[in-house]
C-alpha cells in the first residue's frame, strides 16, 4: 500500500474512533475498539481461550448452514455477520495495525457459506466515515462481501439493536432469506429477521 493511502486510512480511522467515543452512553456501543481501553481489556481476555470458544460456535453453525443450504430450491439465502470481534480480531490489535486480521474460523465459515451460494452481508455499528476502510479490510483479509452496512449520521443516535434489526429487514426486502445471524453481542442478534442466531463470546462485555 502507498504511504499516502495508508496515512489517509489511518487518519480516517482515528477520527472516526474519536467521534464514536464522544457519543452519549446510550449510543456508544459500537464494534470499534476504544484505543484507551484495548490494552487493559486484552490483558483480561485470553486469546487462545477466546479462539477455542469461537471455534465451538463455528462448529455448531457450519453443519446448520450445510443442512440449510442442501436444498435451497431457488431461495436467495444470506448470512449476516457483525464485524468487530466477530469477523475481525479488533480487540487484540490496535486500530493503526492495518489490516486488522480476520478471525480465521469465521472467515472459513463465510467462505463456506459463499461456496454454497449464500450471500454474505456485514452489519456493523462502525460509523460511515470508515466504510471504505472497513470494506477494504474485510476483502484484504479474505472475506467475501456481498454487502456492508455501516451507521450513517442519523443512525449514530439510534439504539444499536434497532439499527441492526432495520438493516436485516432491508436485506430481507431485497428478497433474501437470512438463514443465520452471527455476532458477539446481544445487540447484534435481537430483533428477529433471521432464522437462527449464533452468539460468539463477549465475556460479559469485555469484547465490544
């Protein structure tokens, strides 16, 4: 990557994270890691244990997707993924380390779903200012991306769970059946508009 491009992406990310951190407490839940707390939180969550716990969830989700896609009969199927600490290892890497690594087990699951004809959508609480950076990060680390939803300015003042529910409804309105919705926070999963949900660990909120 050219130095100018990298600097621009880093600056945009830093600005966005600062903006999100300044939001009222009711809207401050976002997938993005807060730079001042990442180091502290990382100490309290064991990386290897986390990967094992993620793998256990993926081990449930993969056979379900295999079974659900066995006879789609022309149905437009999709899965919806959260990003931070669901698709990318955000908690364990400072934001200036680009690209943020993919969670390998989740990337493999997304690729498997894609190979079965399932569209892969990402719905994140990240602000729109880093849409391009997020899209680049996902694709750079090997994710298929059929759609990426980020919070535009009006969305930043809505409850995250309501925003994410609305975006899943938008995906359904395009004719998709969301067969699985995967995230590490309850706000990623509540509100319906998915046949089945899979929750990754957040360790009582230690992972955003």
